[in-house]
């Protein structure tokens, strides 16, 4: 079917970038399904150190999006920055197979997150730039669905490698294959649509969020993220309760939840609007309560709800930025938004890692964080309209 007009072109761009996301998530989400075990049991790191490394990695990765987002807006080289970011993001993963201690592993974890930070604002811009404002949620939902397909397949591959006698190092080495495929799809998208990142159609200013409201919204997202009980802690807690080859399946369940709920809520966003962000707060607040029984089933249910919470964050909360911020400021705005979110993720990693053996305190901390985030979001939405 020939491509005629912007709608068909936009759809193809989103699908091609979605295929990049599919193989990229296959790579680094596959690795993240075995990093907690590899870091603690193979390399000898503690669970607290694991939380610090993962938290700082997320924070550094998200904060750097301020730089990469601003650079993208100034240079308009969205594709080039996306290429550089994906190269660093993806090829740090198979190098983990060569790490001899947790210091080297920590460096590669940081590098992988830094690569993602480099390309994320530019990729978000490209998706938002080719999308009509009324279809912003759908565009992010399609990308999220393909993204999470890879995030489900990656942990399955790691589980099978471990089940059939392979080790964590073999798993990391195998992930070089989807990394190469992701880069090939990115090259295809670029060669066919080099001009996509340069679209400059002016947008109506009604409904746009003021800088102050946007900052309050970003802080609200950060506070919510700070109360998130993350998947690595579920994986760590499952050790000893279920077989080693089944632990990556817990991660896979989280990825299914992220893809399914992200897609559904992203599609609903175009009809219902930003009120859907409150669903993400609800999902985040109940996660520690699910783990009270410490049963094998509770690990899988908690992982599913964690996925649902992150799915809302990755689609609805990002779509809000795309519909409320003018296009000429959007790259940098995504950088600001993601930096606040990264600070929240870092805080949750460190705080939950420190309080790991005090689940009761974690429960009420998570609830308090979501209540504060709810109030802040209500304030940020009061004077702007979707």
C-alpha cells in the first residue's frame, strides 16, 4: 500500500521506531531480569549496594536527559542523537558478560542507562512530532506495546538459557543479537524518513501548560516514582522461594503488565484525558501490600502491578507532556520531566533498599508518596485543560 500523506507516514515511522524499541527492550530488559542475581550471587554485591547502583544509574540516566533534550532542541539532530544513544545503551549489555567484579558491572549498568538517557528525549520528540495532538496517546501506546513485546521476550530467553544449563554470562552475550537488530531497524527508519524530526507545524496555544504548572506536574511524577517498590527487589526476594530459572519469568510478568496496561491506558488517554494518571498512583501505592504474604504467587502479582504502574508512567504521563508543551520546547521539557522521574526512581531504589527488611514501613511510605503526588497533580492541572 503506497504511503500518501502525513498520517500513513507517521504510522510507519511509529511502527519502525516501535520495532527498534522491541529489540532494544529485548536486550536491556532481558539483562535486567538477571542483573540482580548476577550482581549479588556471582559478583558478591549486597542488596543495598544493588539498590544504590540501580538507583544512581537510573538517576544519572534520567538527569542527563536534560542535556540531551536541550541539545536536541538546539541542533534539531534528533536522529543522530538517537543513533548515538542506542549504540551506547545496547552494546553495554553484552559487555556485562566480561565483567569480573561488581565495580565493572556497575560501570556498564551506568553506561547502559546513560545511553538510554541520550536517545530518549529525541525518540520521544520524533514520536510526538509525527502524531496529531488528538492521537498522542495512541502513538505512545503503539510504541509501548511493541516496546514491551521485546521486554517480555527478553526475560523468557534468559529463563530458557538458565533452564538449559547456561549461565548469566552466556545470557548477556546472547543479547548482542537483538542489539544488532535494533540498530538495523533504526537505520531503516532513518533512511526512509530523514525529515521526520524536522517537522515544524505550529500548534494552538490553548490548553498548553505554564512553566510553573509543568514543574509542579514533574515534581508530582517524581514523588510518585519515589514510592515505587521496583521489580529488582521482587526478584531478590524471590530467591530461595522459587527456582532460579523461574525468577526471570517474574520480570516477564512485569513486562506483560507494563505493555498491556500501557497500551490500554495510552489508547484511553485520547478519549478520557489526563485523569488516567491517577490510576498510576493507585497501582504504585498497593504494591508493598501485595507482598505481605511472601508467597510465590505474591511475587507474580506484585510484578504485574508494578508493570501496570510503569505502563501508565510510560504512556499517559508522557503523553500529557506531548499535549501540554509547545513543540519547540518539547525536547528539553521531556528532559526535565525525565530528570524528575529519574530522581524519584533513584530515591525509591535507595530508600526501599535501606528499608528492605521493614515491609510495614515501606507500605505506609508508598501510600504517603502517592497521596502527596495526587495533591500536586491536582494543583498542576487546575488551570490548564487537555
